[in-house]
């Protein structure tokens, strides 16, 4: 199979879809790897390492897309890439189509067979391709949040750990999944007072077992959430409904009760965000102020640690890429239940019901299109 790895076009996106080691494994199996020039440079993987791994370096985005049978990316396609969509082309990457109607329509119009990383499910209902980036985003959410709490950034001027005779900062994390737990680990490690909310008692129990009485847990209701937020210097939104738009559980009224200059970081922004005041931002312009609260809504936080993120992502995605390359993507989909449910578009049809409801496009079952 001919597998293409383009350079990412999202603002300041420095990750690349495959490390040279991952590409080498595919090359050894007889597959052709087309790497766009400098695709890995932002993650400190120069072209020379891909050449040593048996890859071909191509000079243009057009060549990657037009020559490849399967394109593997990190983030959703940029609008400059839509022109290369065609029937029979396989696209494997983070799609998050529930919050991206334009991308959804372009994939359908182009007849692309798209498979979403974030919808690949393990036998235990885990999300093995989403979890590595969720962990990194969770940790970075606290780092970024604490940065914007600094006085020079118009924040409250609060140090998470406090100081001798000065209380610790209050950090509230909404959602105790992979991202929320990673945020909790980071905030706790930096000395903050952490409150974790979720509607899943088993997840709250996991927090309790892991952190003991050092982290406050609470069943999430509008009332308990409002109480926690009103006392918070930093709020982390980490709510996930796989494949669907995130519910808007943090309301404008809740933010009005927060201390002025506090920070809200919404990790859920890839799926539209869990705060009704949040909107997507970019790494070159990451924050805005609403209700006197600093909002951080960057959709690709893991790009800030591009090398770590690329290595973690490749470790997770490579077995699936190998499977599709060796068996053929459609055979792999039919034979592997974990991949089957990740099919998002095929032959102009949208095959994810949650995305259909979010973007207003007609839904066709996977069974009916394969």
C-alpha cells in the first residue's frame, strides 16, 4: 500500500502522524511511505531520519494526497486539502466531525473513506487512540491554566501551590476520564487544592483510591458544579461523549459567580466544548475574556509537546495502520470490531449517528454502506 504523511496545516500544529521508527516498520513490510518535505521537523524528526527508514520525501502536499492510497494525519483535513479528496481514498486521523460540519460535508462530497482515531474502541470500551492525547492535553491544561493565572497575563495572580501562610489555589476539574485524571495528577502534583466532579460514581471512586482525601470528589449536578466553580481559580472542562458534541454543562451564569481573572480551560473543545461561553482558539491566539474570565479553547494542545505527542500517538496508531495496510482497509474494518465503529464517511455517506445529529446530515448505517 502507498501511505502518505502530509505536513499538518493547522495553526502551529507541530505533530506528525508517524515517527521514523513507525514508518520503518511499515517500509520493512513492503509498503511505500510518502512523507511531505519537513513534515516531521516540528517534532524534531528531520527528513533524513525518514529517508534512513526507507521513506520517500515528496516536495508538495498535492503529491502526497494524489499518489497515496491511504493518508494518515494527526488533525482534521485543512480546507486546502479538500481539493484532493476522491472516492476510494482512505483517511485515518482525528476527525471530531461533530463539531466540524464543513469537514464532514467535504469528506462526503469527495467520497472519502474516513476513519476517526477518536472512535476506535478497545474490547473493554476504552478509546486507545484518543487516550494518549487526552492524557497529554489533561496535563497541559493545568500548565496553560496556571500560566494564564499569572498577573502579567491579566490573571488573578495566583500560584497553584500557594506559599507559607497563603492558601493553595482552587482547581475544579469537570470529568474524571483520562484527560480529567491527568489534569488532576498535574494540579495535585503542583500543590493545588483539587475538586473533581463526574456523574460516574465508579470514576469518582477511582479518583478516591488514587488520591485519597487529598482530592475532593463530588457527584456532578448543576448545583454542585456551580458551588465548586464559584470558588475556583482554575476550571478544567474534560467532558467527553465519544463521537458526539460535548454537552454545555458549564453555563454563563456559573462563570458570573467565579472570581474575576480566573481561568477556564476547555479540553472538550474538539467536540464543541462543555462551556456555553467557549469557542475554539488557536495556539497563536489562545485566549479571550468573557464574563471577566480568561477562556482557553485551543483544539490541539498536545502540539505544544510535539515530540512527546508524536511518539505517544504513533505507539497507539501503528498497530491499526499496519493492520489496514496489510489486510486492506475495508477488510480490516470488517474483521476488527474496534475499527468497524470508527468508520465515519464512505462513498458519500455519513456513517456515525451522533455526528449526523450534530451536523444535520443524513445518517446511513455502516452495515448498509459496506
